[in-house]
């Protein structure tokens, strides 16, 4: 058979184009390793968007996301993890581990010779036994492809007794605690069981992770294990409050590749089996991987950047979007606490971290998903009495400051998200704001609420009194926003007044580093406190001097006992997102506020690694100097973010840090709970948002270069646009914002300041 030269050329061109198209797919720019080392703590394994199952290696019981870099050992691969979190670990349930050898040792720890990680896929080869493990996943089912060396026996450990954060200290705070486990070899290709664990970062009640594992080869031999003993003649170990496991051998015969599907359920083992039947009714690993890639491609393609964007920036941007959409977790249909058809989401970790930028970014990318998430929060309120602030393992907790679900709801309301019962939402917000949680302040509601309502502030002596006061003031503003929109005038009048409560802790005469006015401690009788007691002694009461720069924990008080949670007065005194013009006035006017911001950044009082400072780099907007905001943002990103494994400066906190970066790379930043975005010089020359109903919104920075970094003028849909902020409605209507760039600052955006309270 003869093939013409033209046909060969055509075939070659076609293959080249197909390969080029595959390389240009946006999910290829996602690098799950960005932020995996240092403080980022991101999850590196495969995950669906908001996926319930997140399989990856566990490198001892210590890391929050399971993974640690080489050369750290691997104890196994578990199926449930979180991403980017601080505090004590959570999950790490239903661990498996391939090995080769006799069935007489539970510990099969190995070391990685190599590792390959990309979106939807994890691969490693162990040094000791040359076993290769590949992982991908669906929403509720992990898929493993394990290749053993030629002539080696094929063994596997299944350990439902394993979990992350195990501590030798009984009842250790934020440590997970074992409750029970069970395992049964159902047939020569099936194993089922569960793990029941409590505690972890939110000190939550017990949760149960059920599993059903299926294999494409028959089990040739097995032993079960319970409480340190092996049993060769027992196919099951029931739950008696002791750890259980099984070691399986698939022998030498047959192929060297063992495929494993592990269905996970928070309801039952049979539901876990059904999840396999529904999601992966076949044994094609590559089909599952391709489907997962396509899910992410559809979401990532809703924001496209210009082709000339550097590879590093593309990786940073699309990985930022990816990290934002890993959590919270969609557990609709997997709720063990009550039954209904409404959305159910878990692993809000925490809303204190995510309300500022993660939730607004999800609203831009996938508004229908954000509606689901808000309805999931209302679903929790209807059944448990309070909106979640933090939640994991099907249990509320922990509260770090305010009741920030209010901000998420207000953000959805002002951005006109449909499909949410805002009357019900207002009731839920009012429950937080008016009903003390009765000793459950760590789990939900507002701690110190009675004092806040009586005094107008939370007095020193109540944990986190400083940030609770200013958070509650903003949450009250969020309530006022929704009440006004629903024509609930009496509620609006009350809460817009309470939104000023932060002023009751503003000490106008206090000066530090040439700046006047700070949020400072005050006792219940109204006295300012220069010296405060530390320690818990009932006899000796030593004091320390409280200043706006002091970090109290762990030097003086416990992590949760501070006046400001994870921050200082320099940071929190700026964290008044609904009333920055008043902060400007109380600081002494525009020039004094500029000097305040300059001191804040130049003397390293700004903490890039934590959320209270997220809005601060944009605050020059409120004194008519948006170009200074852009200068600060570009410097912060250049010095603290990159495309390496240490590319995030702090805990990613369920995508909070990543979403902050993604917004600023587009030249936008939300003031959450309010209907506008601040405009800054983007890092990407052109960004196109694909919106609902086939609309799109394009942001173009013309003539932008290393020299031309300042906005000279702007056009919105062909008309002059002189504001350094833009309404959400202007974006979702579709159109184009053209920013004309220049080498020096201009008068653009200096006269029409952002909206005021």
C-alpha cells in the first residue's frame, strides 16, 4: 500500500496541531506543587473541583495536607485530605500502601526515588521495592494503578486505623483521636470497612469515613490485623474501639499492574460501593484522568489570559484559580446528619480566611457554584441553629473572629446571585448577631456577644476581643446591607449604627512610629489598658506593656487568648473595610494616612502571609492615589510569590492566598460584601472573563511593559472611565475595560473615590 507524500505531510501537520492544542490547554499550566513547601501547605494530590475525595501520600502523621517533600518517608496513601490549612491536621483516612513481601508487618514505610505531580495525577516510585504508584480520582472514588517489578509478589496494606495528627497525648487539643475502625474482606476482589475519628483542628465530634475497595485481580492470600495482632483465619475485624487493618497478597501470577478503586462515603459502606458503580463502572485509569482534566478545563477556561503572558505567570494564575476551587467540599448526598435534597458543603476552613477573596473569586468564575455553597451554609443553619464560620468533619468550629458567613451572604446579595432565600439568610445572620451561642463560642456564633451589645465593644479579658469587635462591626454592616435591600428599615437602622462599634476601641491619642490612632484594649469599665496581665496564675499577676506592634502569642498568652488573632494593632486598625474614609479622617487626613500606610509597608509591619492585611495594599485608593496601591501590590507579588514549590508566603487557607494573587494579577480586587472591585495595574496584559449567557468581559492593559506600569487613562465600553474601581454589575453585563499605560503616574482615578458607607 502506497501513502502519498502529501498524506504524510498532512498527517504530520495534524499531529503537530493536536499536540500543540493539548499543550495549550489551560489545565496544563496548573502546578499543584506551587505552595507545597514552606508555609503554603497546599494539597498536591488529584482532586475534582470541590471534590470530596482527595487521595495523596501521607509522609508520617504530622503534615496537614499529608505530603512532605523528599526525602521524607511515605507511610501510605489515604483518601481524604484538606489544603493549605494551619492548626492541627484533619482527616488522612483509609490508608493503603503497596509493598512486596511477607504478610507479617503492618509498617510498610518506604522512601520515594522520584515523584511526578500534575493536575489530576500523582505518581511515585519507591526506592526499596521499585513499586510505582499512580493516582487519579473522581468526586467520591480514588483510582490507583500500581505497577510491581517483574517477578515480584504483589501485596497491599489497607489501614482504616490510620489518621493524621495522631498524638500520644490523650485528648490533645487540635489532635485527632481514634474512636473506632472496622474491616472485612468481602470477596476475593472486594474489601470494605470504616474509620471513625474525632477532634482535629476544630475539636469536632466523631466523623465516620466508610470505604469499599475493589481490585482487578483476585486476592490470593490475606491476614487481618487488630490491636497489634495478626489473624490468618479471620476475614473480618469488627469495631471494638481498637485499630484494625488487613494485608493482602495478589501473588506473582497475572499482570504486574494492579488497579484499585476505593469508593468513599460518609454514610455507609454500601453507599461507598454505589459511588464506585456510578462514577467509575470500568477499569480505564486514563479515562478517569481525562474526565478529571476536562472538568478543570471547563472551569479554568472561564478566565483566559493573553497568549503573550509568561509561562511563570500562567502557572501562578491558573494554579491560583485551581487552589481556590479545591475547598469547601461538596458532600451533597453524603450528609450523615440529616436528609434532604439541598446542597451540603463541608470543610469551611475557615470563612474568616476565605470571605475576603476566595468566595468573591468563585462568584466570578462560577456563580452557580457560589449559590450552592451559600445554600449549603443556610442548610446547616436550618438544622443546627447557626451558620458555619469554620466546619470540618460534619461539625461546626472554629470561630477565629467574627461571624463571617454574614459577609459571604452580603457579597452574594449585592452581586445579585439568584436562587438564594435572602429572607431566610437575614434570619440566619440575625441569629449570629443577637443570640449568644451558650458556651459554644468556639464552635459558632459570636463570643462576647452580650458584652458587645451592652458596651458597644468586646472588653479585654474575653479572648480575641480586639478583632472580634472590628469583625462584628463589619458583620453588622453586612446585615445592614441585606436588610436595606430587603426594605427592612428598622433592622437596617439598628445595624448600620452598630457598624460603628469599632470606633469604641479606637484610641485617638495613642501614637506609635509617628502615627496616631489605634484599636487598643479597653476593659469592661471603659478604661484603656497600657499594661495587661499575662499568664493564668491566680496569685501572681505579671503584666506586659501592650503596644500596636506587639505579637502576644506565644510569648505572653495562648494562641487563642490574644487581643488580636494572628495580627497586631497596626494591621487590624486598618481592617475596617466598610469605613476606610473614617479611618483616614481619624488618622489625621489624607497625608497622615499616606504616611501611615508608608510606615506600615516600609517598616515591615505589613504581614503578607495572613488575611487581616489582604485589603491594605489597595488603601491608597481612598486618598486618591491608586498608583501607589499598584506600586505596593507589584512589589509584594514580586518579593513573595512565584511559581516554585515555595511560591506562597503563608498558609494557602483553602485558596485564600491563591485567590488574592489571582485577583491582583487581573488588576481587580474585591472589597467583600460590597458591590465593587478596586482597579490596579494588572500583571497580565489581557484577561477575558467568560460570563453567563455567552457574555464576556475583557481587561486590556495597552502598552504595558516594565517601564509602563501606571494607568494613564481608561475606557469602559469605548467611553472614558475615570474611577479606580468598578461595579460588579458593570463586569457581568459584559464589555471591555481598556487601560492605557504610561511610564509615570497620572491623574486617573484620583478624584472619584471608592463608594462610602
